[in-house]
């Protein structure tokens, strides 16, 4: 793993690729059917999750917590401001994996990427065979928004403009 003081934009591209939404949903359902329906339900204090993610972000220059994380019936939701011009979908995937690494031990890590108007959303399932956390992380900021808009054009999603 690269030195923690290294800028995220300078890190090697992660070979990790997000799953299509239908496959992500099927795998989460299979994990819950196998490991129990409570797998992924946030049982630990929100403050512990937030503290773990904030600590991880301190080592990632160019990525910062934006706003306050939330926990609801769908899981943990966080926003991360990314502040470097070299952002592309592969770098965004690397940032997502690096941030989620802050949640601790991972035997399971599933990601599903979608492009939204204001950024790139990653639905995630992360944890061990005993416990996990499910939720979403949205990368925001001008560069993330630009990548999301380009991604929406390429994916056929509605963009709000036409050429």
C-alpha cells in the first residue's frame, strides 16, 4: 500500500471495479440469506463508524468528509469531497475503496457505482462473515460532478441537456 501521506490522485489505480446494480443487489441478498438477515444492519454506534472514516480520510490528502454522516433503515450514508483535478472513474473507485478501508476488517467488500447530478454514488456492503455495514458514499465536488455528468452521458442516463 502506498505511503499514507501520498496524495490519493498519485496512488495506483485500484483493480477493484464496481458491480452492476442488479448483481450488487443479488449478492447482498445472497449474503443475508447465508449469514443472516441482520448482516449489514448497523449495530455499532454511528460515532464509531464516523470516527473510523474520519481517521482514514486524514491519511488521504485530497479527500474530506462533507457534512455529517447519517444512519437510517438503509444503512450508513456519507459524503466525501474530492479535491483533485485528475479525477476519473478509476481514481474515484480507488478513493471509494480507500475510504471504506477505514471501516476496519473486510472479508466482504461490494461496491455499486452510479452517476448522479451532484456526484458519484457508491452503494456498499463491507465487513466480515460475522458482521457488516451496508450504506452509500457519495463523492462530491466540482470534479466529481463533472465525471458524473460525463458518466451519465455515456450510460444513457438523463442528463438534463442535449447537444
